[in-house]
C-alpha cells in the first residue's frame, strides 16, 4: 500500500542554518506530494505541494522537489529562523483512479531553531 | 475566511461519557474527514465523507460515529469515551480527493479522557 516515511526528529538547528528534512514515499500510480506545517497549538497548514515528477514546490523560503526516480520529496530551506520552529508533515495523495481515498501522512518531524 | 471550524478546542471527559466534536466548513467542499494525531504516529484517518449522506470508515474507526446531514457539517461522536481516545483531533475538508487538491484543516480539538 501507499506510505510515507520521514526522518525522525527532533531536528535542532541554530538560526540561519541550512535545513533538510527527508521524506520518501511508496505509492501506486502518480501521487501528489505535500508538506504541511503545524505550529505550536495550531492545526496543519499547507506549506507547499508538487503534483508531478520534477515539479518543485516552494513557499516562505522552503523548497521540495518531486523526485520520482528516488521516490523522495525532501524539504529544504537555506536559512532557518526561530519562527520556523514547528512540526513538519510530509503527505501523499494518490490518484483517485487507483481507488485510494485518503491523504497519507508521515509521522512528522519536529524542528527546533535556537537563536 | 472561516475555513474549517472545530469546537471545542479543549475537552476533558470521564471514561464512559459521550460527546460530540463539531466541525463545519464554509467552502462548499464535498469531502470531509476526521483525523487523530498521536505522538510518533502522525495523523490517522478515523472517518470520512465524500458528500452529504455518505460516510465511510478510515484507518481507526472503532469507538467513533459520524454523520453528514449537510455539506457544511461533519460531527464526530464518541459514544463511550476511553482513555485510549485521548488525542488531538483534526477535521479536514477538500473540494474532492483528486490528486493535487489542497486539504484544509481545522485548528484541532485536544481531548483528554480520564
């Protein structure tokens, strides 16, 4: 079945450091891939998405490229800020023609950024 | 710009009590769902609905009931709360579960069962 695997956290960085959070997936067909962010005490917000191979999603300085050959969608940011401290979820939405019917989430990676 | 609204935000229940978590969306979305979030397990789908009058079970449906009498509302009922249901619950909606559509989440409901 479809699945998403994320690196375990927490990831602890100093401000202005480079961030990578790894995400790999298993899916039939041609899924869309998402990164959601959850700030403390809040719900999940869509951070970025990519709907086909080689697409790059980007938002707020974060980027992720849909790599079909490595089944990956790693999240990167060149210079993190304290305000980026949150939990990040990688997610997959498979093509409905394959009779799947739900968004599948990874377990989440907590990012802690210190001044 | 209400989006997806959940109530209550916090609730403490005693074992065996019942309660309903409310969820409403104002985006005319057909697809709505409930997830629970537990440490180290990400989000797991409880129940979902593809339109008014239609509901189905997700990954972890036991102990929960849902109904969908209108497009806007999708309440989640706990008939007899158990400590294992202590969790954070998120309601979500989307236009339709076609690959690529954005899913919008409510702010969450923190439930503790003692």
